C-alpha cells in the first residue's frame, strides 16, 4: 500500500506484456464494481526458512522522498489475477481467535506502540504524529530523504533481517520508509487532482491514515530492481524470502493475499510491518493473516 514512487518495471520481452497497476485496477473495477478498492497479484511459492537463519527478539520500544501519483502513499493497490496453489487462503468463516484483551502488552492506538493498528477506520492520533526516534538503517537503500528513515526499533530489526537475507544470497532494498503527514497530504491531493477522490481512495491513504507515518512500516525492493510495486514483485527473491522468514525478525506482510475486505488494501508483498518477534511468530504459527484478526478488531474495507 505504501510506496511513494514506483520504480519502472523492465521492458517486457517479445510476446510478453506486464500491465501496470493502474491498468489492472481499472480492469478490475470495471469487472467487479469495487469502487473503493483495487487488486493485486498472487503470492509466489514459499520456500522453507533457511536453517542457518536465527534472530533474537528485538526489544519493542516506542518508536522520504517526495511522492508522486505514480507511487501511491499509504495504500496503493495492485491487480490480482486468479490465485495459484501457493496463494494464501481466503479468510475462514470462523477466523482464529484474537489475542485476549487482558493479554495485550502494547497499545493499539498509540502511534509510538509497535502494536498500533492503522487502517481506514483507525486514523492516527495525533494526525500529524512524528516518531521521536527516526534513524537511517544500515541497509541497502533504493530511496533517499525522509523515505530512508524508520523508527529505531524497526531500523534495528530491518538491519538484522536484511543481513540474514544477504547471507542466503537474497538482496533486499529499502524502497520507502517513513512518510510525514505533510508528504501524505501532497501525495493524496495529487491523486485527487488527477483521478478524483473516489479513485484516489483506492490508491492512496488519506493524510493521517498511513502506516508509513508511524515509522513501523516500510516497502522493500529486490536487489535486481525488477517489478517494484507491481503484481509480479511477488515472484522476486526478496518477496519470496520475506514471506517465509520475516516473522523471525518481527515483521508481517501487512496486506496479504485475499484479505482486502479486512485490511482495506489488496495484496502488497512489498509492504512490511514491524510488530515484534512474539506477535509475528504467533501470527505465523496460528495462521492469522491480519492485525485486525489478531487483535480482534473490526474489518476496515473502506473509510467510515
């Protein structure tokens, strides 16, 4: 959901065409009538986590480049072709039981909390929140400015994860990290001016509704630079690796395949969210795909 400027995909070879996200969105909207959402690609096959990977649980503490309409901020959906056998299952009729309220260790509303839940029903408070501990992680960057920043806890976990991936011969890049409230205003307004508000709400988070503003989230790219922020990114080594291993470092893929009616956004294999090793590991073990389900919150498919 959340990148600021998408890198152009490589030119398709003879006989092969890779539609852009906007083309996929328009086709999907025309075929399904989903006026508030767009779609994206299936997940790639998931390898087993490497036995060589080990990670200690990061401590849960408190916690950009100028965006353009070519890269949505805080909520850029992609297109979703028919799922294959490796795609994540649709939500079950009886979803897994959430974390009991008495067991909540962190706030779900404080933006400085690693468990804050931001979606189309749950704006940030304060709306113009700025993390107090923004830092530039020591990882490979594919961006600059404020977009190269994360809060200190997320940055430390990202450094461990990127290093472990490199040890498995997988190169991950940080494509878009922190995004300020003012940047989100400019980005969202460009979408509204170009496409109208209804279309803008399918592609860009409204100001104050973006996870990127918390410093707990970031978008990744593949070392090859291929398929950034496109449906085909799910098949790149970086996306395949994080799908299998991100939970070991406290991260989840925030917008999983086929859970758009809960999260409000279609599958984004590039968007990671830090929640801590304990929560990410439990979600992985119990097969819970979304933060909304894990914490027992209502679905947020559209703005209230």
